[in-house]
C-alpha cells in the first residue's frame, strides 16, 4: 500500500494542481508554487519531484492527518521566469483554502516578494526552497529602505528558506574575486529583480572590501544587441567582471558581449547564470559561478539515496536541487507534527517551523534561525566552460571552506 502510494505521488507531476473541492476526512493541504516554464524550469521540475517523494516517504500523513499536495505553476505561458500575477494568484488560492497549512514557494529570483505579503496576512507558513531575497528576513545592508517590515502583514513572520540571503551570496562572490587577485571589478546586470538586487549588493560588498568598482551597467533582457554595454565596459575596464543576471539565450548574449569587451578580465557570475546553462557547442568562456547547491558527492548517504530513487523512477539523472524540494516538504511535515495536536492550526504550524533549532536533513545539518534563514551559509563554487560546469568546492562568506562538506546522515 505504502509503495503504491509512493509511486503514484512520484509520477503524479503537476497534475495535482487541478481545481476541485476541499478534501474530506480532515485532510490538510500543502501548496507548491514553482516556475514550470523558463530558465528555472529544470530546477523546478527537480524540486517538485523532491517534494512529492518526501510526502510519499511520510506515507501522505503528518500530525495525525492525511496530507495532500497541490502543485501550481508560477510562470506565465511562454515566460522566461516566474510571473508576478501567477505568483499572487497561487498564494491567494492557498491562503483562501481553509485546509491549507503551508505554501512551498517561491523557488528563486525574488518571487517571494509577491507571495509573502499574501501568505503572511493569512498566517500561512511559507517555506522557500531557493529564494534568497535579502529583505524577506533582514534589513538589506546595501538598500536599508528594504526590510522585512515591507512584506509581513497582519500575523507576523511566517517565512523559512533553505538558501542564504542574496547579500551573503554577493559578499561571498566578491570576496572570491578579491581572493583570486582582482584589483577592480565591473558589474553587469540584467533588468530583472534578481540581477538588480545582486548588482547593488555586490557593489556594496566591494566597497566594504575596498575593491574599486569601475562601472555598474544594465543590459535589457532580449535586447537586439549589447553594443552599448560593451562600449561602456571597454571605456571603464576592470581586472574582474561580475555578471549578476539570469542565464538563458539573452543572458548568454549579454555575458558574451561583456566578456568580449574585457578579454583579459577574470569572470564571475551569481546563481542566476547557473539556472540555465549554455547549450553544447557554446563558446568556452571560463566563468566562475556561485550557487547554493553543491554536487551530489558533497551530500550524505541519505541524500544520495533520495537522488538515486528519483533518478530510477524517472529513468534519468535528477538535479541536486531535488534535495531542496525534499527538505522543504520534510521541514513542513515536521512542523505539522510539531504543532502537537493542533496540526490544522496555521499559527501553531508556523511557530513550530520558525522555532530555532538544528535540523538533520538531506542537505546536511543546519540551524533554522529565528528570522527564517539557514545557518551556516555556504555555496557551491563552479567553473563554467561552454556547457560544462566543474565543481571547485564549497565557499563561505569569509572564503573557501577547506575540507568542509555537507555530508549529513
């Protein structure tokens, strides 16, 4: 029976997102919001698979209740990333469902800035597998007018995430460039929230590290060309180039134009580039990339078993991001259990999730801080050449973590 349920959940995909009446028999509902189209679609598919497997491993129950998962698409048809209208609609659907106890989202790139005000107002726990928007949990050091006060309405904090804030990512990336010998940096961003935020935070981190910033430039996604960006870069050269925008064809063209303008500069990029790698045969420009996820070998036996089970069920390798979906669901189910007889009470579930503690998870051991951030903060560092991403090791805000790993149970 349990095995049959596990297979059914694993193979269900997005089909559970259809309309229907509320479940009967005291069942609880967990909603998931992931971009099923665009640059993050592959990671979203892996995260969704991890969520379903974690629910299956719990035999579809938590806190003495049956639990169902409703999966929603946060991308607009034909879009290249999450869509604000879709995200808001997803959050409102979850908030208005009296059986809902949690909302898993958003995956990345600032989407939670739209959904958190909705879920917070409804007192609904929100667990993000990948959104690092700094101001959701702390005052942004480089944009002090952006703080959590702008997102939480009515019933206080309700947000937990599994990745470090973007400000920490920017600090880590700039420190990496400086450690490698950069004497100045030029920053190129696209016109999306993620790229703009990381560019601002990278410039602030560079100032704190006394690393001059020659120029900060923006290239509009899907522009016909980026000759203007290239010209401005060539006029204000730097020893390192930092790209903070998204990947995909448009991002690759912007990055290529920037690299051509500074052919002798070392090149670095944030996790936005890693969401959509170049196709095979792309020019082998060497780019050092930072992203929260490491490679499978950096995780423990339990995590590798999860990845192996998912790969076997699908007949193809599953990205490591599946572990973030698995832990997002597992953390949520544990919070429902931790509500201690009040599994259907949103406030009790949220308090349990935000209770500071150490978790022993497929991601390794980490602490959930009172503000909803994970600790410690570390990232996987990679070298991208063409379509190949080579793992270099783990890095933290203060530099490389020699000998460190994420191996957990």
